[in-house]
């Protein structure tokens, strides 16, 4: 039995497409001036990704941050059950 946890996701404004909110160096990235920056600030790429990312887009529009209820599966996959309206 696994518990549901609240996570952050990006959701397309036009369809149901979801993306997990990115982490860097073990913590969620920070939203700064329309981009996502590692909590440690801009630094040399590590953790297999850049420390600064543009906000994700879908259908030509910037995706919106939502909270969602998800289940963390044993294989480290995240199963999103329900997107909460903000
Ligand atoms: Zn879309
Ligand atoms: Zn980092
Ligand atoms: Zn790192």
C-alpha cells in the first residue's frame, strides 16, 4: 500500500499534458523571472541537467504550475492521480 503525496507539476493550459516539476541538486528548482533556476543558483551543469531551464511549453504556451496528488512507485516512477486546481 503506498501513500499519496502532494507534488508540483506543470500542466498545459490547452490539454491534459503534464510534466513533473524539475529538481536540481536534490531540491525543487526556483521560479525566477520566467525561468527555473537551481536553489544553489546558476552553476556548472550537474545532476544530468542544466542549472537554469526555460519554463516548459506545450501547445505553444507556457505551462502552469499545479499541485497534484501522486503515488511514488517502488521503481521511482511517479504516478499522478489527480491534478488539484490552484
Ligand atoms: Zn498541450
Ligand atoms: Zn543544481
Ligand atoms: Zn547537482
